[in-house]
């Protein structure tokens, strides 16, 4: 069964998350402080972490940055009452895979966790690796290389890149990317796609080289 860690100092919210996900057959651990959460995430194996943005003893983004800094790729859903755009961008840039504003419905929270857990459909033997010089995407081992250079991508970044590499030379709208990767209806008011594409560009493009992902003004993105 999927194993979730919830780092949340509000006991009522933590219990609601646990109840919702346990009723669906998930295993849920709860950490009520940032330091406890840090210890648990470093010492355990989790499929998803739900992380409160503001904790009394250790900021949620510090936990997130530490996880990413040591190469931990566990999907993280950042949760916070801080709803302005700048805060959402901070959460995503720190390595969050999604950002959920409090208060939220159990149904929305559950759906977002499902998206983070979702794996791409099994591919045939001829499609276990996607190649578009100089990139190589290993779909089985979830690894990416740029020539001889190994790249470390977050799960959502990997999914965005996979979608683009499956559709090279085509203009991909934000709606197309969002619905393919997140699996739900696109909200035109969100800049989630732009943030993830920006992070992806920094990892796959070399200084001075032609960018692999180009912006098509007023339309979306073009890969290749």
C-alpha cells in the first residue's frame, strides 16, 4: 500500500489527512513538528510527503530544500495558508511538486496525492528509453542524461520532460502539458507550468547552447 508522511503541526488537519487517506487503504505516518518530520523523512521510505509550509520549530521549505539537496526525490505536496503567488512560487522553487492552499477539501487533497503517485503507463520494449540528442530518458529506471552528464530531476519535472520528448517539434500548450502531467483540468490563472518548465530548463540546457525548450509566444512551448 502507498505510504505517506504528513508533517503538520495542526493536529486536526493532520488527523483529517490521515483519516481520508487511510480510508482509501493508504498507510499514513504523522509528524507534528518540523524536526520530527525531518528525522522521519530521512529515516523512512515514503511514496509522498505532505508538508506544512509554516512549522513552529523548522520551516517547511528548509525541510524541502534539505531533501532535494541530498538527492531525495520523494514527491512533496506543500500545504499552507499562505496563498499569494510569491509563496506558491517559493514552495515550487524549493522543490515542491505541488502546492495546496488551506483550507482545502479532502477530495482535492486526495486527488492531488493521486496525481503525485501516478506512474506513467507501462511502455513496450521499444519505448523503454526516449532519445533526442543530446538527451536520453530512461523510463524504467526514471533516469535522465545529457550526453555524459547525469541529471537529477524531480518526479514532476521528469513527467513534463517525458511528455515533451514524446511530442518533439510540436507546439505544446500549457493546457496540454498540465492535463497530461497532472491529470486534471487546467486553471488559466496558475503559473505552475511556467515554474516547472523554468526549473527544467536550468537543468537540461547548457550555457551558450541552443535551448532545448523554446517559448512560443502566446501559444506554449516547443521541444527539440
